[in-house]
C-alpha cells in the first residue's frame, strides 16, 4: 500500500508566504495487525535429557540392613543357631526366664542386635525376650534430658567479648538411630552444641545479643536440630 505524505514548509523570514510541497513516500506499508503471524517462532519438540547423577533419600540404618544380602549358607547357619538357642531357652524354663525376659517401662525402648543384625523396630514397652549369647541389646530412655554448656568467652563481630553459656533440653526421638549412628550420644551432643553456639554468636555484635535474643536462640535450635536429626535426637529448648 502506497501512502502520500504532505509536508508544509514554513520559511523563517516570512510566515505568510508558506509553500506546500508534496512528497511521495518511498516506503510501502502492509496492513498487518497481527504481529504473531510476522514473528512466528517454530516450535521444536522438547529434548529429553537424562541426568548422569542419581538422587535418593538419606541412607538410614534400616536401608542398610534391608540391603544386606548374605550368602545362602550364612543365612542357613544363622537360622540354625537361632532355632537351637530358642529350643535351649524353652527346655530350661523357668530358669531361663530370669535371663531372657526383660520388662520395659512406658518410656523405655530396647534396641536389639541378633547375631549382629538389627531387629526393627525397637522393642517395648512391656515384656521383651532377649536370648543370651546371640543378642546384644541397649535400653534407651525417651524422657527429656538436660545438660549445661559451660560459659565460654566469645569474640563478637564488633571486636567485643562476652562470656556466654546455655542450658539445653533434649530427648531421643528415634531409639534405633541414637544407638547405631553415634558412639557416645551425650558427649557428641554436648560438643556439637558447644561449637555451634560459638559459631553463631561470634557473627553477632554486642547490641544484637539483647535485641535479637529470641531470634538467635531460634537459629541455634534450628541449626543443631538439623545436625542431630540423623542421630535420633531432638532439641526441645535452649536457654542462653
């Protein structure tokens, strides 16, 4: 489509003697109103990529135990030993009852390893049978415990120093993890709390300790809980 454009030239010296000049536009325009037809992108099928990485959930003790696949002859020997000790326990009743029967309270659980294999889930409360010679077991208390982090001198970000300690209240949320993933649970929790307290507080300044005390405690509790979750421990309360 051609378009005629008319321009009016106004002289600078005499406004009354204006002259009209007609120019024919050298451009041609098409009546396009739908720009999607002009800028049309060719749709290509999506390419499926296969990742070279594999992702999975956190490996737990139960996954390791279920993935263990011993030879058939080993399974036969283990079953024969277990049957023999069960038979020996029955034949020596009621004398064997004093050694094999354990009574657990409401807040107690028993984690039993039979011939080195973990028996899932944790036993209790009530009567639990433990076979001597082939069973090793641990009694876990689920009640809330507390310990004290001794006051330690911490250098803050504004180059001031404070002496800060904490009272920590925790409980065991998973008896199996608490006995199978960490050797000394109480000592490990104390050391972790000690180092985490220093690492978080030394990033603050002196005025923040009183102004943002609740936020610091929440950050400390969240950080420690994230680390102790794999130990079967839950931090319930922290008092600075």
